[in-house]
C-alpha cells in the first residue's frame, strides 16, 4: 500500500514552508541551562547553549512558558502574557535569545496559554474583588453553586490534575459565594472565550510576540477553550488531557466546534506578518480525523500527533498509526507531525522499557514497577530512527538526544507537579521527565548551572548521559541523532513520500526517496538484501549483517 505524504492541499496547490518538514526541539526553560546558579534554568542559559542545537542540526526551538507566573504549574499559569518572569530573565533576554537563535538559522516558537490565566493575573484579582454578574467576572467562568446555599459545585467536572474542577470563592463581603472553573490547578482559572474582550486581548498578545520576531506559537490545551454552553455534567473520570477517544461521546469541555473560529482569527493575524509564522496545536483529540480539523488550510499549521506518541511498540500498531496519521492530514492538506516525548509524559527511553501494552503511566516513582533501562533505550533509539525517517515534521524533547531516561526513583518529597498532591498521592505526575539535563559529566549539576543547585534532584547515575561523554563518540545516542538529522536533511526525508514495502507482524519496511527504512520488532534477526548499503542504524548489525531485535536501519539498494 502506498501512502503519500501531503505535499498538496486539497485544491492541489503544493504546501511549502519550513515548518512542513522541520525538526523542532522543545526547550523546557526551567531545566535546560541555568546561568546564575539558582538551580532554575533561564533565558541567558538557553542562549549560551544555542550552539549545541545548531550542531545537533534541528531547525527550530519551541520554548515552554517563561512568562511571569507564581509557578503553580511550572509556568503554565501565566500572570502576564507580555513579560518574562524574573526567574528566567527579562524582555531584553528574550530579545537576545530570539536574535541569537536567528543568527544560527534556528526559528523560535513560544508557548501561548489561552485556556486559563494564573489566579495571580490582574484580571482574576479584579474578578474576585467584583460582585457576581460583573464584567470582571465575565472574563472567567463563574457560576453559583448547587444546593440550598450553593455549597455544591455547579457541575461534576473533575480537574485534569485530580479533585474537583471548581473552587468556591469568598465574596468581597466575606461570605462564601460563587465558584470558578479550573480544568487544571486552582491557580489556573479558565477564561471565558465567549467574551469578545478575551478574543481581542489574545490577538494583541500574538502581535506583541510576533513584533518581537518569534516564528510561531505552540498553543496550550487548544482543544479546551470553548465549553459546551450548558456545562452539562460529565460522569466520566477526567483523564489527563484526554480528548474525545474513538466512539465515546465527546466530553463537554474538550474539542467543541467553537474553537475553530478562534484559530481562524489567529491565522489571519499571523498571515499578515512577513516570514512564515506558525501555529501548533496541543490538542489531545482522537481520532486523527478529528484532530486534522485543527490544521485545515485556514487554521493552524500543525498539531501534535499524540496518537503516535501513545502507540504501542509493535509492528502492527506502528504501521496503523503511521498510516492513519498520514491519511488524516493528507485529507486536509497539512503536513503530519511526529513526537515521542515532551514535558508531560514519561520519557520514551523509559516508557518503551515497560512491558509492551502497559497503559500510559502518569509518572513513575519509587515503589512502581521500574522500566528496563537497557531495553528502553534500545527501543527508544529504534523508535527515533523510525520517526526521523517519516515525511513531515518531528518534535524532539530536550535530553532525548542524550538517551536520557525518566527519573523514576525521585523522592516523593521532591515532587513539584501539582498532579501529585491533587490526586491524593495516587498519580506521581510529570516531574520525572523535567529534571535538569546533564551537559558535562564532571561539573557541578552536570553543567546544568555553575552550582550544584537543581530545582529537581538529578540522579547520581547521569554522568554517563552528559553531552561531553557522547560528543564524537561513535555509536553514542547523541551522535546517532546528529547523523540522523544530517541524513534526513540531505535526503529530503521530511518532504518525501512514504511507500510501504512490508508491514508484517514483526517487521516494518518502507521507502522514502532513495532510502529504505527497516525496523525489526521481532525476536529473529532480519537479513538485509544483498548489496544493501547501510547508511545508519540504531544499533550495530549482527555478526552476519542482519538487523537484530528492536533495531532500525536506513539503507540504500
Ligand atoms: C498543557 C501543558 C501542561 C500543562 C497544561 C495546563 O497540557 O503541556 O504542561 O500542565 O497544559 O496548562
Ligand atoms: Ca537561573
């Protein structure tokens, strides 16, 4: 079967642009590089390490939020959309970072968090000081409670982080009063996107950053902005950022049709700027056809492909998700995207070391079944080479180029993700993938910063993953990534076409341009055709030149 990657819109025009085939590297600012030794990564730290990203060969960076914030959810609780938190630096540091990145040919995408503000945002403070029914409250979702004294929440929605999605406020007169909706932490009140003032404000925030030169926005919780008007009860448990899955009814808080009008307005703003500025949807929406609606020609440019991230490590599951993803985006003329790790999920070097078919863990801690680290890294490397050979755009998460595992034995006292407390200590949450990354094996905090300080503890075993232990070391994970990115670029894999050759129970083989890609998921080694010229592989071939278990090979001929 042939699956053509879309290089054509439904109208037949070719879709072009850097983003259609870009490799985009996610920087989690708190954990990338700390310039001043306070244990928290910052913008000058990022700027000082940009050469690493240029050397690695990525096309763009996406920065998780660095805006002023009480950090109730690591910066995804924004108190001011037009500034930089002093923890991370100031606006001049942002300008410098953007300029230095551009000077190295790297584009810069920033995070936009439109579903909710921080409870420290001036709008929310004003809402608390104003009476029920006021214009100040109409910027958020305030409702009277149920029950005779309004002591029950307005509906039964649960927060993604656990516990009720409503918090009752104390009215200015000191009496218990209305409730406000927060799909995430109590410190993250949901905005009311039916209010034109909110729409106008965010158009202006887009312009603020576009004027400073950013190349695009990653849009946080893009499927959540509009709620079903009646705020109807939803008996189902709230899974972390789970959208509408398969044939279940669509939840009243996710993927409502009204969100698309918002993104059409935003697209018009971006299209008014020179250069190719892009919108990327973080929308946990299934199935792929439903997700594809976010990337119709007049909406966003890309959407994260979480169905791919969640797919099991088996040949049939990978075949199915790749095929479905390409078909769904082809139908709307958008490029497909691929992603294996980010700051919300267990790193793939650990996730793939859990038994195949394990449901997605929301963190792993002491006392939980531990992943097999050797197996996990072997599979992660094979998965990465498979991913980087696919047509479309790929996202990398900082540290995966080092083969970094999840920190799975972090002391629970060190945890900072609100998920851990809000779930009543049943969900470990996301700290394990957010640990500051190692640069130099023998330096304090492995070179993360000038001191030993690190906002989350770094495992004692991380020296071996440090960049300086891997640079120029043949076969290291870092060099594997670097070679893959170089070959991907040289052979135009990002704008190529995928043609399946073989999709059996244990082996997948496809062509992309002159390259053939083979992944062996099975137990027996798979011989290569005679005369095959191996260009790259995720692990050495067997003694007689065959492809071993959990290995991906790129070859010609
Ligand atoms: C997104 C972010 C996640 C954050 C949530 C609430 O899913 O990726 O880190 O907690 O939105 O803003
Ligand atoms: Ca710092």
